[in-house]
C-alpha cells in the first residue's frame, strides 16, 4: 500500500469532494481481493455547492 498516493488522494477528496474509492480502485492502491475491493464501500457524497445557487445567493 502506497501511503503517499493515499495522502494525495485524500487531499484531492477534501479539495474536490469527489469519490475517492473510485480513484483508489483505478490506481490499484486498494485491491486486496475482489470481495474487499473499494467498490463495496459506502460512497462519499459530492458536497460541492452548485455554482448557480451560489451566484443567485450573492445577488
């Protein structure tokens, strides 16, 4: 398991609010077995605010 790659992906998660489990599977960082693959994890919701709503709120 590459700790540096996990750290980079966790930082991206905090910045981009994307699903890190998909990125980790694509990078083959976590792939102990098909049964325990990250696809079985609970997904992390995208909490990025909608740009249209933020613009409307500013007006």
